C-alpha cells in the first residue's frame, strides 16, 4: 500500500502548472464520485483494503468520527460497518486475512481491541477482548505470514498470533524484559516475520524472527536495531534492512535468517563515534534482481544506490545533484520496465526514471511547482497503462498521470472543464479494485470536500448535472438533468424510506432530452430518499446522487369558478402565496400574487383559453387546470 506523492517547491513556475491543467484528459478514463459519505466536510477515505472481493476503507461521516466502510463500487453498495460512541478517530490498522478484515477499534465500551468484519454489518464484531475493561489492548502492527495474523499489544508489549479463531489468538512470547519495538512494524520473508526487540537479557536490542510458534520465535542476532522498522526489501531469500549496531551507525544490512548470515553489507558513511543515522538507507525497492535505495555516503549527499547484497555489488547509480546535499531521491515504483521516483533536492527536483544504470537515469519532468515525489508506494499506482501520482502545488494536490515522457506527464482534469482532480493531502492511497482505480479526492469539481472517487475505463453513457426532488400535488416529482448522453436505454427512479433499501418507482425512456422528470406516489409523512438509475443499451448501469425529500403536511387546494372570467378564487390556502400561470404549451406566461383579503387571483389580463395554475404553499406545489373565458 502507498502514500504521499508530489511536491511543489518553486512558486515562480506556477504558470507552467496552469498550462498543464488545460491539457485534455485521456479519453479512455472517466472520473466518478462513488458516494457522498460526509455532506458537511471531508470523509477523507484511506487505508483501502480488499477482502472477499469487497473494498474496505476508513472514512469519517461526521457522526462518530472514523468508521470502517465497505463498497462494491457503487453508491448503493457503499455502507458503514461500525457504529461507535467512542471519541473521534477510534480505529486504525485494517488488514485482510482469510477473506475477512481485522482491525483495531474502540467501540466506546471495551477500548481498543481486535475486531473482524466479513463486509456486512451483522458480520462486523469484536473478535477478542484481550484486555477486559474500557482500557483495551491497543493491538497494532498487523502482519500476515505463514497463514497467520501477527500483532502486538501496545499495553502489555506482548507478541500475539491469530489463526482466525478467538481461541487460537494467543501470546507467542512475553517480552517484558526491556522493550518491544514501539512502532511494531514487522518484515516478512518466506514464512517468518522479522522484528527488533529486547535481546532477551535486558542488555540491548536484537533481531528476532517468528513462524508463529513459541519454539520458532528465536533471536537471530544480538546487539542490532533497525532504525526504521517496516522499511525493508526481500530478494533471493535475503532480507535487506537498515540497522544500527552501536559502532557503525545506521547502514545497509542483510540476513538469511541465521546469525552467520546476518551482516552489514557496506558502511557508506563511516564516522568516528557513529550516530544512529549515518548512511541511513531508506526507500527500498526491488528491481532487476537488485535492491535500490536512497542513502548518504557523505561525498555525494543522499542519492540513489543499488545492491545485490555484497560489498562489491553495492554502488551509486547516479549523482543527480552534485554536492554534499544530494538529490534527495524518495520512494521508487516500477512502471514499464523502469524505476520511477522523485528527487526533492536542488536542481534535480522532479520526476525521474532509471533502468539501473548511470546513463539510463534521466529526468522526466521538472517544473518547480509540480515536482512529484514518492515516499510511500500507496500514493502511486500503475493503472490502465499509465503511472498515477499526486502533486502538491501549495494550494491543492492534483492527481497526475504519466506515460513516462515529459509531454505525457500531466494532471488529469474533470470532463469538460479545466479543473484538476484534487486529492486528499494526508495518508493518500490509490487502490485498484475490479479494474478501477480508487482514491480520496475532489472528483466532481464543486464540493469542497474529499470523498470516495474512482477512475474507470471506457466512455460514460451520461454525465449527471443534477437531481432534484419536490412535492407536487402531494406526490414526489423527481427531476434530473444530464449531458453527453450516449447509448442510454432508460432511467429508473428508485425510492427508499431509509436510504438503504430502494425500490423502483418509475421508468423513463431515454430520448434526445437533457431534462427528465417523473412523478411518483410518496408518503409525505416521512422522509423519502430518491436516486436515478441509468441503464445503457449494453446493460451497464450508473447511479445519480441520492436526494432527500423531507416529510410535509398535506393540503387540498381547489379553484372556482372554472371557467373563470376575471377572478379565480382559491379554497384550501392557509398562508399567503404566489402562483404561476402556464399555458397549454407548458410555457410560463405570468406570476400572480393572491389577494389576501378574499383569496383570489386577478386573471383579467389573460387571453381566452386553457391554462394551468401552479400554486406553491410552503413545500407543497399543486397544479390545477382551468379555463379563461
């Protein structure tokens, strides 16, 4: 999974970004908002996880803070699974295991404990109350290996393993001597997890591994400590990681799971009395049978290096920014057979690509204001033949796409506009699900919020401009406006009393119109929810946003005489109102105010003929036919 991407540093080149924004969006993609989860502010979905062919994520609906949600890609299938009276931000750490998700959640009663969900509300429940009471066990560091779920308790500092049953969720090893790594990030190689913890004597840290059994949880090598747990790579049955042994500082190490096979590869930044930072290898990526990473060798500054696990095979790829500060390369992603990464330092700032050689490492796009940077792979994605990432221009974070060339590296924009698609700047993540790309963003160009969005391939049969619901003659009139209508068969208005279960209310065949409506019977004593289902000739479907029609009290209005000559009297009005006069062709020809003394409209100015008078009182609109003599 992946996070954060592209940064704008030089405001002087903002004009270049503006030019990029007017480039046309690729014709093979469409931008859709899946659901308006938080109508007040941002729902900011994150931590996307796929299990049992469903997409799970965390979002804030402005009711109980962050909650677990699930979707199958449409508004109707997007629903909240958790409900809590606990404080805001009451969950974290979603992971998929055995076709379910597990997560740490505070329900306001048991504190933070281990929960499970199968994607239904009924199947979302407390999995095990590890530390009884309202305090909770604070499980974290969820990692799957050897068909088991590993985690630690941040309260008792114990290592746990889970086989998918509450009874099979047990302590592997009680590490109470000194400390358990506070970040609780585990590395995985083959069937084992690797982690830094107390060395078992209380005298220092060591590298451990576990297969999920007490016998298989052993100290690999003493007196080494990873300086950034979870930042590692595996290649050819070796685990690459950074570690600090108290002598050489933080440098590149490898292990094959044995004490003899756990060694420092190279001391890139040899120092007397080395600090914990030193060479500080970071951002590991496997590519072409080598591990690529950024590090500081104290000569070139922080640059891109590669290693095959040997001293001779560890080398600088390219000095992209000469001098001791370096180019500051960040996380890499593999796309079209090459490494793509961002540099965030000096004149090298921008998007780069590399085939692993000095000559084959080149700048793709600079531009000051839109230097992409990648420090967590979740913030970038390869989808539909393109590389997607996020750029920060100090105002918003537009989503970009690249084909690997300068001209083809541009921000994507909303259809028929020059507005970029904005992303959520925090914990950003792309996730491909059912051949569509999901992310948190401002994907409709109107609301100032971050909601669940997706990119889809192909051409949308219709673009929704708006949907409205209003009372008319004590019935619900649903109206909608569209554009770019292609290959559409019909529209179905669906009605619900709870916003969850919908039933078809009416069907309108597609024509050459851009405005549609239908009137349906509705219970005006309760709140009614409406949405429009568009169906195309090929059987594909697309939903509009949901609109709400609030409950009202009914009234009955009548007019007399009918036919009328000069005065049209109204029965049933309880407050003052206005009326709209419509001719037989549907054209509005006049707006009249009622005489509040005797409740009549003066229609003497109308020509003889058939008319309709539409009277609106409060939220009720009633239309009555009359004849002018």
